[in-house]
């Protein structure tokens, strides 16, 4: 092992944020390193590396077919990457099963909400697998959960109610999930994801088909949760939402990271504009 060259010496980082990052190099909630996924002859993801900062809302965008969903699927264990690694809080989770990854604190919502239509909203939440480890960040948002241990079923029910209240869909608790509107289903999908006490939440087009009132509500809840230390990675086609709400944006194109940075940087990046030619940006 050779020493790093002086000009790339990590100790040389000068901003406080960089210094903190150097002190805890494994502290990033999510890091993707050289991710690659081939399907037969198609390279859907071609050497993708990026980092997601703690408490951030990071946007992952790109034209259709750029490899966003495949990247999500590789991160969450739906696909095994052909090469590369995924790190959650510095630990490799590459190739683990989706439930193992969820137990470690990374969950996703699906573009098509996956609630069980013939069960009630409350029952849907109670079915979500519970992550038993540690204190939940949600507990400080949901004070009702601080109480002592009663009985597991009762605790689960209480948590489900608090989560429904947090998303302001408690009035729908006894409705069949199948009778909800598209927007209400998206809120339920997110509530279900949060039942598992995650640290990192991947959102796959959570606003598709959601009316402006519910959209606002959903984004407000994301902001509340970020303030509690939750970290979000968001795939979303609505550029206004991406540009206004994400402090960091990663642009994919043809399986690779084309650019990353803040909204203004991305909006004015020539390569990004070219990749989106014909699309609204
Ligand atoms: P995006 O989500 O950015 O629209 P995808 O990750 O869905 O892009 O797709 C990236 C590329 O990989 C596309 O060319 C797509 O056709 C291909 N692809 C995605 N999933 C599969 C699969 N299961 N089998 C074969 N090709 C796939
Ligand atoms: Mg997709």
C-alpha cells in the first residue's frame, strides 16, 4: 500500500463538512461504487458511483432508459449487480436479499404502489415487516411510541395509528386499500415503508398521479422526516419538484452518471440539456 499523494491527501480537506466526512469515511448512509448491471447484451448500468449525504433529499434523474430503475433495483437487492458495490452506513450490502437490506435500514417505495387492496389501510400497515433494531428516528416525530413495552401486537397497532396520523390518513384506517385514490395510495405506500424504521428511503416516482394538495403533504412529510435524520433518494419525473426540493441531483444517461450537483448547476449544464433535448427541463 502506498501513501496517497500530497495533493489528494484526505487530511488536506478544509471545509468543516469535508473534514467531518473524512473523520467518518464510513458514515455515509448510502454509497454506490462502480455499479454495473448487464442484461444479456444490454448494459443498463455502466459503472455508476455516487454518495448520498445523511439527512439529504438527493434526486436521481435522467431520460427514459437511463438506468435509474435498474440502479434502484441493484441498491435494494431486487437485482444482483454484475459488478460494483453498495454500502449502507459503510457496510457492503451488495447482493443481499431485499428483506435483509430492509432489516439493515434501507427501504424503497415502488412506482406502482403495492398495497393489498382487500385489506384495510390499518391492516396494510400492520403487515409491513418491523425492523426491531435500535431506536427509531420516527419515535421523536411520533411521541406516542415512546411508552413502555406492552405487547408486540399492541405496539404495532399503536405505531400504525401514529404513522397514519403523521401522514394524515388516519381517517382512512378502516377503508379497504383498494378503494383509495391514487394519491392516497402513494401516502399509504410511504407510510408502509416507514413502518420498518428505515434510515434510508428510496422513493420511486412517489408523486406520479398525486394531486397538488397531497403532493404538498407528501413533500412536507419528507421534510419533517429529513429533519429527524432520515435520508431520501428520489427518482421523480417532475423537474419542478426535483429542482426545488433536492439539494443534490445526480443525472444519469445511458447507464452512466452524466453530471451531479445543485439545481442551478444541473439546469445550466450543457451535457444535461443535450441529454434531455426535446424533454422539458
Ligand atoms: P430508467 O428507469 O432510467 O428509465 P431502466 O433502468 O428501466 O431505465 O432501463 C435501463 C436499460 O436497461 C433500458 O435499456 C432497459 O430496456 C434495460 N432493462 C431494464 N431492465 C431490464 C431487464 N429486466 N431485462 C432486460 N433489459 C432491461
Ligand atoms: Mg424507470
